[in-house]
C-alpha cells in the first residue's frame, strides 16, 4: 500500500470502480474499495454473454444518450479507446475484435477479467472490503466520512462513487448510488430501462411468439421519425424482442417516460420498396381461388401471413378474388408498415442498462469531480449517460473510472 499517498475510497467494485481503484493505487494513493456484494465485478462477469464486450473499435459520441451526450467527448479525449486497449494489454488482457467492432478479451471470458483485476488490486495494495454497503457520505472536518450499513465510519480525502445503475437487480444492482448522490445535493434524472424487449398492446400479435424475421422497426413520435433499427426481430408472448427491438427500446421508453404514446412501425419487407412489394403481391395473388393467408405462405413463415391478414381486418380464409381493393391495400400496409402501440416499459430486470441518472453538468469531465462537493467523484452507469449495445457502456465505465482514479490520487 502506498504509505504517504492520498486516502481514496471507491464505492462499488464494478467495471468503473475496479478501474478507478487500479489507477488511484498505481499512482500511490491509499485505496479502500467498498463493495456491498460478496464478490467483485459480479455484473462484469455476466457481460457480453459471459465473454465481456470490453469496448468497441467504432467508439463515437453518436452511440451515447442522455441530456448531454457531448460530455462523453470530453471524457474520451483524455481516456478513450487507445488508452483502454493499452491498459488492458498492460495488465495481461490483449483484446480481440469480433463482429461489428466489438472488442473482447482474447480469452473470450469475462471471468478472466475479474480474476486479473483481483490479482492487480492485491498487487497494488488496494484494501478490498466485501459485504460493505456504504450508506452515507458526509463532509467531516475537511474530509469525506463514509458510513457503512454496519455503522463502520472512516474518513477519506477523496471518494469515488462508482455504484452503478439499477439495471439487472438479479446481479445486485440497486438504487443505492442514486440515493447517495441525491443525498449530497446532486440532481438525479429518474432512471428508466434501456436495451430490453418491448411490450406491445395488440394481443393478436402475441400469437407470433417464437417467430423471428429480419425487419425494420421505426419509432414515430408526434408523427415524426424518432429512431429506426434494422435486423432480427423476435416476436414474444408480450411483444417484440431481438436486436432490432432492443436497439429502439430506449427511444420508446424515453417517450413513454415523458408521457407520450409513440407508434412502433414494423416493415416486414425492408429490402423492397412499396412498388416492389405491390408487384410481388400481384404475382402471389394471380391464383384468385387461393385463400389469402395461404397466398402469403411462400414469403412469410409460420403464422405470420395469417396473423398479419387478420390484423389488417381481413378473414384469412377468404379467396383472393373476394378481396376488395381497400382490403388489398390494408394487407399491403400491414406487411410494409404495421403500426403498433407499445405497452408500459418492461422491468429493469430485463434491461442491459439504466438510462437517466446523475446530471453530468454537475461534474467536471476531466476529473469526474463533483462541482457540488469537493473531493467527491461520480462515475459509470450512475451518470445520466447510457450507450448502445456493443461495448459502449463498459467503455464509459472504464474511462470515467480511470479519470476519477487519476484525479483523486493527485
Ligand atoms: C446482462 C448484462 C450484460 C451486459 N453486457 C455488456 C457488454 O458486453 N458490454 C458493455 O459495454 N456493457 C454491458 N452491459 C452494461 C455494463 O455491464 C454496465 O454498464 C457496467 O457494468 C457499468 O459499470 P459500473 O461500474 O458503473 O457499475 P456496475 O458494474 O453495476 O458496478 C457497481 C458496483 O457497485 C456496487 N454497489 C452499489 N451500491 C453500493 C454501495 N452503496 N456500497 C458498496 N457497493 C455498492 C454494486 O454491488 C456493483 O458491484 C451489460 C449489462 C448487463 C446487465
């Protein structure tokens, strides 16, 4: 342990707190890491399906959201992708790049990342205290006093609050960090779940449970396009999931949160324009005796055609010759732009990340130090910044943790 270094407390042994502890200790600070769970990096072990998608080659501010996503640019200017890749290589974790720029430890195992952090923190003399939930942070005689649930008290020159967001409570996530930040006077924007499946109110759609198809999903707010994603869509017994749904879930939940009722529009034929789909349908409908649902079976699997015909208000058993022009238009409309209403957001226990959190305007992006309470730094998912799927959330946790650790130790 660095003897004469500054005393730094880190709250939370997740991605951000582990990085902060490492940086502060390696610069000579005396670091105590408080973790309320029985192990370090519990969520980290589950990331990237157990492979830990550490970062993304294409890191850019456009993959981040919140009230002030430009904050990310200032953070990455000082500790970005290159610094992160070099850091991991330096501790014996070279990264490899897999699909769409996603970077993983070469071991392809998240557990190897936590094992190496465990060793590194021990090597640097970090005092890791498990089963310690910090309940209070109070200014006390020029220092910051931490109080744990067990009523232990200790004073530090700097405190790094890296307690994470409230997504995935099954892995121990809670609202504890938001509570600590707001007790100290910080503004906390109400967290809402992001990167999760979407409830759809239309019951007829729930019959499609288990069906997958490449679609384009658009989100319309007040008649204007707010978000769009193309890729695999998975129908479920309550609505939609799969990458295309997860990618637009933030926009949907953000508008629901602000009291709007957005529309979700699904294009089942994203590779064709309306005219091309029209020609295809004319061809499929050339056998006028065929029941309309069956006429679509060659292009839409399982019950998809039949269900969409029903949703368009047409009896699926009707032969093509019985369709009015209006009914044909309605069917084509359901195939190319099925308009649906989302239900209430699904719970945090399915969300990869919590959007919302501590207002970043109250922090210095160079040091992550609070402008409200000197010596307090706040990092990671707890902040009102969230990233898309693909390594962006961990990158933000590493970068903010590193800058806070460096600043707190000096
Ligand atoms: C299933 C899943 C998979 C994911 N996969 C990826 C991925 O592959 N790539 C990616 O970029 N992102 C991924 N994410 C998101 C990413 O894991 C988080 O954004 C990231 O872990 C946030 O880091 P953090 O350090 O801010 O918080 P966390 O990692 O959540 O760590 C916070 C820690 O603080 C502790 N704590 C909280 N309150 C207190 C307290 N009062 N006292 C003491 N300790 C406390 C918690 O127990 C926890 O250990 C995934 C998320 C989930 C749920």
